[in-house]
């Protein structure tokens, strides 16, 4: 696993960049390149705000909690399970990037990222689930944004 999964900052930052920053670029482009009212109900401004707030909140919560939990294998094990559960629970908000970010944090805490010792058992299982969510969330988010353009 050492050479296959990037380090935690790269994984978490990559998910944030793809699920939040890149997805925000689509409504921002709508504001710049169309003459539609950007302040309309469910328009690009509301979309940018909701994605930005939800995704950035997930990033801050995930990273701060992860930094506190990663210090010992016992707390990292619990954190991997909790963040994997959060990734699954927040799947209904896939557009925000929160599931992917929480999944990446779960993978980090389980030791699946480069530079970490792999935890065994349940923590590893939940870390793999989190990693899957972290990989699929950007695909679904960007894919949905691209399909809306077509």
C-alpha cells in the first residue's frame, strides 16, 4: 500500500480541490459567461456559497479532528471508524465534497496513506471504505457538473 496511496495532505487536499474548488468553477463560469441572473433562486451564487461552506467546514472539521486523533493508534482506530461513518452518512450531500473529505480522513487515520503505519482489523476495513468514498466523490461531483454543461 505504501506506493499506491498519496500522503494525507495530498489525498485530502486533492479531494477538496476536485470536489469543492473545481465544482465551484462551473457556477462561477456561469456567472462570467452567461447573462442569466446569478442571484436567482438556486442560482450560481447560492450554489457557490453552499458548496464552499459545506466543503470547507468538512475540511476544517476533518483535518483538525484528524490531527488530534492521529497521535495514538487507539484514537486513530476510533477516528477511522467515525470518519468512515460520517463519509457514508453525508453521501446525500455528495455535491459538497464532505463525503470525500471525511473518507480521505478515515483512510489517513487507518494508515492507508503514505507515511503512516497501517492499522489492522476494523479500522483498516473502514479506512478502505473511506478511501473508496474519497475516490468516488470527485468522480460523481465533477461528472455531474460536466453533465449539466452538456
